[in-house]
C-alpha cells in the first residue's frame, strides 16, 4: 500500500505577528492553498491509496466556510483515495465544528477521541483525535495491535516530547506498540514521526517544508520527504559596527539577495548612530528588522568628568544586577546623547 502523510496545515491562521507588511497574511494564505493543492496533485499522479491528515488542518477560530469548501472540493477530486483525519488541538471535533456539521466527501473519515480501528485489505489503521481544545486521555495506552503480521499504521495528533495537555504520547510507548508507521501531527519541525507543518508559518519554522510519501509492503517501509514549493523563512544577522548612518544601513539591507524568500534581519554589533529603519524604504521581502546592537562606550578608568562618572555608575548598576542589559543600553544611549550635546 502507499500513502501520503501531511500535518499542521493550519488553514486560515491569522499570521498576526508577521502581517504588519501589506498583504503578507493574504499572500501566505494563498501559499497554504497552493501547497495543499500540490498534495492533491501528487496523490492523483502517484495513485496514492491513503491520505493521512494528522490534525490542525485548520484554525477553528478563524476558519471560513469558503476554505472548508475549497478543501472538500479537492478531496472530491481524489475519490479513489481514502482520507483519514485525526483532529488536533486547533481543529478539535467539537459539537459545532465543521468536522461534525459539514457534509464531507464520501472518501473522508474523521476520527474522534475514541480509538477507531479500520481493517483494510493490506493495512490496519488505528486512529483517534481531539474532541476538545485539550486532551489527556492517554488512549494510546489502550491500543494493542491485534494482527502483528499485517501492516499497522497509527494516525493521531499529539505531543511526543513534552508532557502537555495536547495528547502527551511518548516515543517509547509508540515503539512498544509495534506500528509500522506512525502518522503524527502537532510539532511543526519535521522528524521521524512528524512531517512538520505543510507550509511554514513563520520565522520559527525555517527551511524546507512539505509532506511524507510512503510505501508499506509486507511491513517493509520506504518513505521520502516531498518538498512543497513556497517562500522560505530566513533569519540573517547584519553587523552595523562599520556603518556610519541609517542611509548606509538601508542600502545594505536593500542589497541583500533575498531570492524570493521572507527575511528577518537581526542588527548586531556596536552601533555608532541612532538606528531608525523606515521599513517603507526597505525591499518587500524583508519582513522584520530587529535591533540587537549595542552602544560602544569608550572611556578611561580615571575619567572624572560627568561623562566618566556616569559611565562608571551605570556599569556598577549593571554588574550588581540592579538593572538588566537592555535597560543599561537604553540609559547609556540616552545619557551619552544628552551629555554630548
Ligand atoms: Mn497542534
């Protein structure tokens, strides 16, 4: 048998933290649609028998019916593929959720919090998901693979690495159960269990994103990661130590080859001018600029001018822990600016 495993699409997520630049959220939502369509096209092309969606397919708070229609119409385009959805903590199968009230395509099965075992010709599928925004029911403990000679697959949404309220399940328990493949969702970074988010949701999800294609025959698993075409998120440092003005800084930012990706810039080093970056003057692919520079303070130990005494006092306050680094930097800049006027 063959399958595609996707997780954490988060359709209609607000993208609130990174939508300060015009149309960014809208553009990203289009990428979610495009990425999902790429999955369906792949399923068609490779005659994929099973599509496993391991939760957080959409954001319950923001999801629009038009998006559900979009998803379901694509499901209808692959009538020979069996689709199994394990709802997650962002799209739980609550009483008034779309999982309950919507008329889904015939090829779709949606799990709830009770473990369901589905016996197909060449695979047994065990699945369960969230019926509320939190879940600590430990259903995995009660699952026992009944036919060990058959292919066995687990489909669920949960936290493998932390004891949270999001279906905490451990890799040890999963390994002991003897599944041939575990299709899990929740963590957005890809590893052996998680395919990661289908489309990256921000700068904390750098690099390539996509889905898993697997073939499982006589308990022999072959799987590969399939990249989904999308703009990637990149974080880069720009050292301002040698720069003399905002203009020079903005020129430097505009000369970065962002190669159609989204950039977040950390300004680092010692600054010699007051940093004030007007994003309107910066290329569109740079979404955020964070100032992490430090002010360079040159002074002599025996400097007994007001400036020297001010610096010494402030250094003492930092060393004694009376003020933190951030406060130190701010007071130092304000103080030196006013003393040097
Ligand atoms: Mn989740």
